[in-house]
C-alpha cells in the first residue's frame, strides 16, 4: 500500500486499545505499531475513557467483554458526551455474538472485527477509519475558512453600518426654532433608510426622509449615495425656486430624473419638506412615502398628503408641492412604512392607528415619541425582528 | 408560482400570483415568470391580486418591471385590491399607473372592449 501514515497529523495516529486480555491487547498494538500508529493500551473501560480524553485520540479498538465497563457501556459513555472530536469505535467480538452486535450498533459502535483478529482485517479497518478522519479534517478546514470569511464580511458590514449611522443626525438636535428627534432601526445590519435636516437660509429649514425599496447592502448603498447628495447646499439649489420660494417638488423631480434607469426598477420613496419658520408654512412633496402627521398640543393628528409617485420608478411621474400651516407648539412626525406594515404574531399590521395612538398619548412630550414607537413595535412584534427598516423623525416647533 | 387562465375567445391572460404576500421574498420570481409570459407573446394581462393581502415596496417594483417589459406592446391591468394592498396602491399612486378593477371578470371585460 502506498499510503504512508507517517505524513499524517499525530492525532490521526493515536489509537486506544482496550482489552482485559493482555495477549490480545499486545498483539493488536504490535500490528498498529507496524502500520505506523501510536497505540495506547487500557485493560478496562474506565482507563480507556481516560486515555481517549488525555490524548485526544479519535480511534478506539475495544473488546466486547471487559470487567467493569464493558465495550457496549464504554461506547454509550463516549457517545453520551459528544466532544468536538468524533471517536471511531471498532469492536472485537466472538464469532457467535451476533445479538450483542445489534446492541453494540445501537450503543454507537462503528465497525466490528471477529476474533481472532488477523493483520489483514485490522489493516483494512484502520485504513477505512483513517480515510474518514482525513475527510473530517478537510471538512473542518473548510468550515474554518468559511467561518473566517463570514467573520470578515460581518465585520465589514458592521463598519459600513457604523459609517452609515454616523451620517444620520444626532437623536435630539435643535436647528433654528425646531427641535428634531429621531430613531432608526435597521432590519438587517445595513439600512435603506436615510434622513436629515438643516438650515437652508436664515429662518428656512429643509428636511427629508428616504426609504430605498428592498433592504440590505443594495438598498443601503443607494441610501448612502442619497445621504451624501442631499445637503443644505443641494436644497438651496434645487428646493428653492428662482424667486426664492420653496419648491421641494423640483428637488424630487431632479432626483427622479437622475436615478431613473430604463433597465432597472430600483427606486425609493421620499418625504421632502421646506419649512418657512417666519410664515409658519410647511411646503412638502410626498414621493410615495407615508403621509406625515401634524399634531398640536391637544394631540389631534392630521395626516399630510394623499400620496405621490415613488422616486426613480417612472420617468413620466409628476411631483407636486403641497403647503400646510405648521405653527409653533405643533409637531410633525414622519414614520417609514416599516412601522405601519409591522405585523403582530397574528398578522395584524401596526398601521396608522398604532402610530397615531402613540403620538396622541405623547403629545405633551414629542421628544419621547421615536423611542416609544420603537418600543411599542417591539412589543407588537412579540420580540421577532422587523422585516423592514424603521425610521421615526419628529420635528417640534418651539416658540421663539 | 403563478397560475394563469386565458379568457375564452380573447387574448387576455389572467395571472394569479398564488400567494397572500407579494414581498421581497418572492417578487423577483413573480416578475420573472410574468416576463416569460410576455416574451411568449402574452400582451394583454390581468394581474389578479384578490388573494393577496400584503404587498411591499419590492412588489411595486416588480409590477412596474412587468409594465416596463411590456412597453407599448399591450396593456396590463390589476384587479382585486383590498385593505393594505389598496392603500399601498393609493399612497404610491400605482392606481394611476395601472388601471384597477374590482375583479378579474370586470378587468377582462374592460380589456376586451379596448382590443
């Protein structure tokens, strides 16, 4: 035979030989030594168990009949404590012990040899075990490679997610005469949601919330691209017309043109607003994003907008400006459809009512609304993670 | 995943996605199957969403993908919108992109009138 055991790792060569018959034990050991293996001898089951553990051996040759712990009980003990390594057990039985063989198979014996043990049959069986061990080794190496690759990918994704999160505004931030409060939760590591707010001109604020269709890496790349593009400068350029009047629809129209592709259906929904603080006017364009909700101190919720085309989905989509009165002491809430569509274990969506109930109950403390919605959704989902990314943005107008 | 039914004496094909949820999990394979139908020459399509209780943004993307594939070769309408599906169509204005009908019979009748 050409296969030389010498070139294999040591653990493959370790064999525990358990037999109370000294002659039989020495005989088997001498054959193993000739084959290049390292036999460790045990005259009883308990001693065999100890040798297996002490030497991390993966091959056991044992006699069926031994005082104390016999071969079958020894096998049961080994199988009841599955460590990282699988122990291959060869059992030596008498020619007339066929019933015991059945029980031995049940107990976890892998193969048998009949007494008297001869060199040829032991060699054949030990080689078969060696093939299995080498196969296991290859599988373990492959698993290690996959695990390392997975760890690397996850670490990269976490870095990307952190970079993405750093693009978002602080959870509570004051801009002009507004307090903004927010929360974002990704359904995966990376999110397809993005939002921001800034002062465009003195007294004029711009804000947006975006939800890229789909989730994961693909959606997050687009959301990050949009996050970099949509700056105060960009709003100044595209969301204010040449007479200086707010025109958020023009900005959305520009994005629709820029991101539309004939050969793709990647798109996003967007709520884009320009707030004129001195006039208490909110100008907005709804690009398929759920309607914003405006609430006063009494907690009465009013939905803004009847809908609108998503962005980058259809080249001929029209986008319009809408305007509403948004005075101090009122606040506006934007919630992505990740909240509205979140289902409880019976399949009931959280819906507008779920969101509005929280807004009404927390009208005295708008700053607490984003976290409260996240908390309520987690209860609603019964602990199972969200299917979609979730964004909550609250814009609270305060008295000058 | 889809089930198709041809309306007698017409070139109208009614497509049932056979799922109660058209989402990121199955929208692409749904789109691919309808694309195959279009490539085989089915140009008058009714997408019957009677049995669909929930669609997400990927489903909307898939429907528009089907519309783009069809181009001006024919017509595609949808029917059987209910609850959250109807709401999704209104919020995203898809009800202005796809003619919608209460059921497949009315959708097919409207399509055959325009033949």
